[in-house]
């Protein structure tokens, strides 16, 4: 996948995803609060030919 996900809350609380335009997806909880953002086509947008899988978890 060529995406970047940034979470401000628990990913398990996501109940709806809403496209905000330009390859940006807002991830919302049951109350409509944005708990994450997904950027599509990251490597293509930045001109990266071979993306490197990276996962960072902060507790």
C-alpha cells in the first residue's frame, strides 16, 4: 500500500472514513471526532520509487 496513516486516538474506535479531498481520508469515531488521517499515494506524491515499509507506535 502507498499510504501514510497517522492516528490521534485508538484505531479500533474508527467507525467511519470520510474523503476530505486530494487523497486525504479522515478517520472518525462514533462521535464524529477525527481520530486519524490517511494520506493516499504518498510515494507517488513525493516521487519515491521504492517505498520502505515503516511502522512507528507510540504508547
